[in-house]
C-alpha cells in the first residue's frame, strides 16, 4: 500500500530523475535528493563549434548533456589536444562542485546542435549547505571519477614509457 504522505512527483519530474540517474555525478542520489536540483536545471541550446567555456574560466556552472556531443580539450600554445568527447547523460565542468575553482580544460560543442542542462555553482553550493548528505554523495562520486582518471593516467604513463616525469604531477601534494 502506498504511503499517502509520501511526496509525489509529476511525470516530468520523474523523467528528469530517470535522466539524472544515468549521469555519474548524480547516480548516488535518491529521487528526493535529485528533486533539489530540478528548479536549477536551466536548459540551454548550443550550435556546433560554440564554446561552452575556456580553460582558466571560473567554474560557474555544472553542465549535463541532454543531447549532442561536447569535446573536452586542452590547449598547449596553438595546439589543441582532445582529451575526451562526451555525449548524452554525461556531465562536465564538475569542478563547479568545489568552491573557488577555475576550469582546467576547454569545452566546445562538436555536434550540429547540443542541448545542455546548466546548473549554476551558486545553486549547487546552496543545496550543499542545506543538504550535507547530498554534498557527501556527489563528492564521493566525483572522487571515484577522479580516482579512475588517475588510474588511467598511470596506465597511459606506463604504456608510453614515461614521456613525462611523475614527480612533476605530484609536486603540489
């Protein structure tokens, strides 16, 4: 028997919960916790080659791809090296989950069109302040993602026979 006092959600909200469940950064949240983000999911449409953000920009928002593809790349002088191409149900700009950060890479739309949800950093921080369990779950997901990136970096380093020195990577710790 259904609890008559349990909050019910509209079909649109349930659809958004299902979508967010497929996004790694939100996967640990239950529907109630995901509902805190619904008012701050601002849909935005982009065209091919449109810049979402540049490296060194302040991390003012988290982005979730509804449709389309975005290239994540790093610029070294005039050269651009693609780090990844992300599509539907992926987030990027995850540094927006952390206070006072800047972007470490560039993001440009590389599909004909893209639809993104933009979640402002200020709203994320408000949710985190009011709901520390949400913050803990999302930062746990972020930590797991960064741990996987570090493992991939080490595997790449090992397979490339050390084109760079690992002590350069860890001098700030």
